[in-house]
C-alpha cells in the first residue's frame, strides 16, 4: 500500500524526474517517460489507444453470441483473447488433419472469444476516452479493424502460395500450416490484452477509480431498463449493417452479372468500401468530436447509403460512384452511431448495452444473409437491391424518430461539442 501511494505521488505530483525514475535521466527523456507512465496524461491514453486498436486486429470474423461476459476489462479481456488464440489453433488443426468438423468447432471458439473481445474493446474506449475524443477513438478502432481485414484478405492467399511452393503440394496440409502461421496476429491480440489489463488495473489504483464504474459487471436484467433512444440506436444499427455486409458478401457476382466486370475488377470494386473506411474513419471521428451533432451525422450517413443502393439498383451509372459513396457513409456512421450508446446508458450498464448491440447486430446479419440468398436464388439482384433499400429506409425512419424523441426529452445525443463540454464542466463542479 505504501508503494502504491508513493507511485501515485510520483506520477501525479507533476515531478517529471521522480516519475521517470531518477535524477540521472535526461530531462527530455524523463518528461516523456513521465507522461507515458501517468494515466492522467494524454500520452499514456494514446498508448492505451494503440493497444486497443491492435487488440481487435486479429478479429476477422464474428458469430452470433448472446451478451454473456465475465468482465469487460482485466481478466475477462485476457480470457477472450485466449479463446481467440485457441479457436485459431483448433481451426488450423482442422485444416491440417482434414477434419471439417474440427474447423467448424475452431471457428465457434474463435467467434465466442472474438465477439466478446470486440465488446470489451468498446468498453475500454468509453472508460478511457469518454468525452470529446470518443468519436475519434471509435473511428481509429474501425480503421484498424478494416486494415486487419484487408491484410487478411490479401496476405493469406499469398502465404498459401508460398507454403504450397515450400511444401511441394497443395491441399489440407498446406492450408493447415498457412492458418497456423496466420494465427500470429491472434498472439499479438493476446499480448495487447495483457498489457491493457495491467494498465487498466494500474490506472484504477493510481487514479482511485471506482470499481465497476465502466460497465464491467454484466447483468441481463439491465435490458429491461434500456431507454427508447437506446432501442432506436439498436434498430438503426441492425437495419443499416444488414444492407452493407450481406451486400458486400454477394457483391462480386453482382458486379460481374449486371455491369459485366471481370472477376478481378469485381473484386476490386467490392473491396473499395473497406479500403475507403480505413483512412476516412479517424477523419470522420475527429470531425464528429469537433462538431458533435451525432444524430445529424448518422442521418447523413444513412441517407447517403440509401442513395448508393438506389444508384446500384435502378441505374447503369459507373458503380464506382455508388461504392465510394457507400464507403464514405459506412465510415461516417460507425464514428457517429456507436459512441451514442455512452450518452444514453449509465456507466454500469455500458458492457451490457454494447454486448447486446453487438449480439443483435450479428443475429440480424445471420438472418438477413439467409434471406438475401433466398431472394437472389428466386428473384434476382434487382429484388435483392429493393430489399436492401427497404432495410436502409427503415434505418432512416428510425434515425428521424430518434431525433424527435431525443428533442422531446431534452436528450444530449444531438448536442454540439461546445454543449457537451459545458455539460461536462457543470457535472464536475
């Protein structure tokens, strides 16, 4: 206890030399080390943000999962990262031994850990960055996730070719070895989880944070207390994403059939949404942080997505226009929508809220993927696009309803950045 108090005094009293660990250190180096070690300083939070971004780097696939979780931060995050690593190893072993059932089981384990890890990542973001930086942080997390997806899609094929040349044969053995090597990113995620767990516990000790303040204890009974604005956010989320991810999953053949693109060109245009979102997400996150008005930005994103799908469905315009619009709107929505949960949910319910949001999103994606396949098989791509337009339209109506409800209740979802800063100051006084 005495050591903890000494550490707190050293870090928070403002003495860079003491915090850096001795008078022998160079003044500049001492100042940098003091900032990195002090959980109340921006440099330390940026270090946490870097770890948070790499925490989700290995999550390339998700499955449906109810929001049962042990704890958002600390040991829970470490356990979820371990599940991701174990799932990847089992998946690779299934390929190595040509056992498809084992590969399915591995993906189940991977998804169980990965889904919960994504929710823990959101809770960490709110815990460390709730306030003027939160939208930017969500944008950076999305950007890193999209970079991870792009790396995975482009690197694994090349890696398989290299293993095929090295082993002298193709087949399940080469696949298993490739998947095992690809699992290195999961180990990176585990290392970040260990570091984040340590830094989070250390910050609690030094800054005397209240235990469980950031939504770490998950109770399904919290669902009955969810407000109408939160349920509307859930509806917006589900109706929007079911018109993006399933479309991208079926998009390659769509571009080949309707626009007569080659296989390579169709793949390129189909991936442009993710390519655009990687650099734009942090930019839009910063924009929303500086301006506020989250509902207005969500409204713009959903409206642009609706225009994109209508162009693809009813015109023969160059589809690059529509897909670039979709990439821009997808990036903007993620930066403005997900942080809104933190503005309508008490902090002790954040883990439950984000877990539930992630869960019903994946449930919607699973159901709509099946429906989309049936529509495509029986009616064709035009009817499929009309279905996606209907989903986006429902999301748009929900955004308008959310705006009206928030305004009637005097909510803070559409506050400007200045209004939020004033509200934050009034709460601290």
